C-alpha cells in the first residue's frame, strides 16, 4: 500500500474509532504477539473480560519468544520484554521487569548462596538459548558472566522448571518467576557487587500516527492487571 493511501486509511479508521470510543466499545480483529510465558500468565487472563466488554472484538494472539516483524505481519501490538532499540517503532512502557537470579531452596542448601559475581563461576548457571552470558551492572559498568551449566533449554518454561528441580541458578525476568518466588518454590538471589540487567514490559506499535481503539482497550486491561499483579 502506498504511504499516502495508508495515511488516508488510518485517518479514516481513526475517525470511525473515535465515534466508537465514545460508546466505550472496540471492534474488529486485534492481532497481538507476546512472549510465551508472559502471554499465558498475564494476557490470557484478561481476554475473557476484554471480549465480554467488547462483543464486536476478535483477538488473534501469537505467543512466541522470537522477535517478529510486526509491520510485515500486520500485527497491531507486540508486548516485548527487552531494552528496545528499533527507533522506527513506537514503544509504550507498561511496567518494569528486571532480570533476577533465582534458585530452589534445595539447590541453595546444597551449594550455598552466591554473594559476589565471582561466585557464579562456581555454580551451575542454567542456560537459556540465545543468552549465553548473564548481563549485569557492576560499579556502573556493564559486565557479562558466561552461564556454565550441565543443562540449557530453549524456553523460559524449561529453565524455570529446571531451577525448581534444583539443577542450578537461573536468570529470568521478575514476571517469569514472580509466582514461584511468592510460593517459595524459588528463592531470589541478590549479589552485593552486581545488579542484573533492568528490562521493561513494553507495548510496541507499528505506527506513530494512529492507535486503534482495540489496541487502547487491551493496553488498559493489561496495565490494570500489571498494577494489581
């Protein structure tokens, strides 16, 4: 589609959405992508209420830990947990989501709790594919510690499960393990000389010109869930 034609279409849709927004309803097909664990635990629970309040709305949710081309795939909004660098996209921060180190109580009882970055070299650090090193800030500088372990996996769920089973330390994000930390199946490990990389939960949009009402209502529900969670 030519740029001017796309702009005209967006402007026309914006005008229609403004009228619908005044009635408090969203309609049409909402295409969303999100990381697998976050989508299952935070987005799926808001879908029933979202659809009940907006009966003319349809939701197509793709859960994947890969970063996809939201413009090319026609996705309305991508929920990402990352440090965002693509200036061609529009990012709206929803909540902080720092990386954390955690382990099972049993593992820490057997192997001890690390205190300093150097201690990690003597521990089993469960690997997550695509993340061979663990990022920290040490004395204001970014440093990386290579994760050495007898087990690695390609999904957050597998790394979390391995950590619960006592296979080693895991570095995941807070929202990936918040339930396990709350129920005691995992324990937070805080180092004295290093802070894990700070990430955010962000809604990434394909255009600056117009945010459809269907996207707005989803983000409102999601922000409320994050605040209460």
